[in-house]
């Protein structure tokens, strides 16, 4: 089973690769959770997309994504939008 550092590394690399063309800035690790059965890691990261205009530059919107990873082999299962609480 992988440890928390490995799960975070896989999740952040996955988000960077999948959304590479969208020029993400100010990426942050928000949460990490291991499922009760220890089979899945849930890693939430946030970022701001590079602004496309003045309005976006004045009011950047932080987006949150939760990446689900199998703890046995590090395979990414999903990436979902996570709304802040």
C-alpha cells in the first residue's frame, strides 16, 4: 500500500498533466483522506486558472478537484469537482 506522500504526488501530477493546456497557477494541496477500508486515497487539490481577461484577473476563482487513487497500485480512478464547504 502506498503512503500519503505517494498519493499526493500521483494526484498532483495527474491534475497537472490532464489540465496542462489550461495553465493552472497557485496550486495547493487541500485535503488527503484514506478510505475506511484503506483501498482508496482521496486527494483534493485546488488551483486558479490563468486569467483570460481583466474581469478574471480581478476576481480569480479557485477550483477544487478530488482525485481518487487505488492505494494498492496507484492507479487513478477518477477526478471530480469538489465544492468548498
